C-alpha cells in the first residue's frame, strides 16, 4: 500500500479518535478508531503496512490526546503477534473471525493498560465498575466498528491478505 495512504489513514484515525469518538460514548468507553484502522489495514494490506501504520497511529494519537505515545504503542503492539499466531496455528476460522479475535483482544489489552496507567497516577480502580463500564462496552464498540467497516470493504471486492510475513533468509 502506498505510504502516503497509510499516513493519511493514521492521521484520519487519530483525528477521528478525538473528534468523532467522544460523540458516541457507551458508558465510559468510546470507539477506538486507531485500533480499527490498524486491524483493518492488517487484514486488507498485510502485516508490512500494519507494521508501518501501527506505531505511526499510536504516536499521532498520543500527540492529539493526553495519553502517552509510548503507552499507546505498547498497548497496540499485540495486534500483530496475535494475528500472526492465529494465522500460523492454522486455526480453522475465517479472516473475519481472526480480525475479531486479534482486534478485540488488543482492544481489551489497550483499555487494561490505560486503566492501570490511570491507577498509577492515582485514580481509583473499582474492578466491577471498570469491567462493566469500560471493558465490556469497549469490546462491544470495537466489535461494532470492526464489523461495520469490514463487511462493506469485503462487499466492494477487497480481498483479505495473509497475516503472516513471508519467510526468507537464513531461517527459511
């Protein structure tokens, strides 16, 4: 995929995260456009484009929000290994299910990491409230966003790519 298009997608995801996502909260959670754009880029463009876009999106999102770019980068990084493990294990599920498993597990990890960072800065951490008002609504919103964007892209003819890198070099 063209580098300029990946850059445009990263900027659009960061801007949408701070301008559109707060308009549609569910309890304490909002849509995670950065996660959705990186996950969909992974599915439709492959891991190389996602490896470029994921850190760029996390850093841009950190710059436009009050969150640490490094914390966001650490939070979004599990997307690539989870998708690669699912592809390497040859689990008999389709790309949509792989996208959901990788995207939802990464979304849960990001929210857990951000909640733990808030606790480290002195916020209260009542587990029941965090689970019912942050984690579960966040999973629902991630599921909806990934589904709402995935199926129209498949409908217009975009085919999913392999989620693993081609092996080469000494280990091949």
